[in-house]
């Protein structure tokens, strides 16, 4: 009947209102928590993107790119909310972390564009069988996975492996792909990953005080 329908609609509306009030004022999900979740999601998506990046361009590229841009926009909005929860110093550190994540994406794409532009000399199919490139690709995937895991678990990120990789793999890449643009992007990607780890660890330290 109409009365039952009205009562149900009223109950649903009341339930939604109560849930909103509780989430907003009683047990709010802090901007800091949502921002860290977004950071972990962003790095995970960059890892997922890297996994398929050097495969033939397909619709998955577009979906991941759109999702990443959505997370980047979320970083900006949540950082504004964070100003009501944290000191200016802390907010600045979160902004630095957001910057390093955007740099990871930027240099990853430039690496891809470079290899695509060199398709006359090297194809994506050849990269799959290239031992040096496989080692490089696997290391990046593993490093990004570790970063995601440690951000989610709120643990310190070790970036010593990144430094050792820079010393071991980059010279091999230089011998194989002797191009300053490509090597510069690889080094900047690794530097962004290292700075991301440093900023995350510093934020953890600030949270303890």
C-alpha cells in the first residue's frame, strides 16, 4: 500500500541520514587515511600499467590512465581536507609524496614513448626475450609491489634495493640501449621511487609524535 511504501522510504532515508552523521561526526574516516589508501591504489595501478605497458597498446591502457588521473585529482582534494587535520609541515610532506607518485607515472610513460618511437630498431616482441630488459622490468614490478604493500601496512619502505639496482642494472641498460633520453627517464623513475619511500617513511615518523 501507499502507507507501507512511505514508511519504507522514510526508514531508508532515516538510515542514510544516520549513517552520514555517524561517518561525518562520530566515526569519521580521516582525510589522512583516505589519502594513504589513494597513494597505495595509485602505485598499484602504476605497477599494473607497467606490467602491460610494453605489450601492444589496448583498451586497458586507457582504463588505467583514466583511473590514475582520477586518483591524482583525489590527492589534491584530500590534501585540502588534510589541512584541517594536520600541521602545515605534515601537509607539505603529503604533497611531496603525491608529487613523486605523479613523477613515477610521467617517467614510465616517457620510457614507453621512447621505446615505441624506436620501433624500427627494437620491437615489443623482442623486448619480451631480452634478458636485460626482463631483469629491469621484473625489478620495477617487484619494487612497486613492495612499496604498495608497505604503504598499506604502514611500514617503513626500504629503498636500499633501488640504490643497488641503480648501480647494477643501469650500466647494463646503458650498454644495451645507449640513449641519453631513455636512461635519464629510467634514472628519474628510480629517483622518484626512492624519494617516495623517503617521504612515506618521514610521514610515518611524524605520525608517531
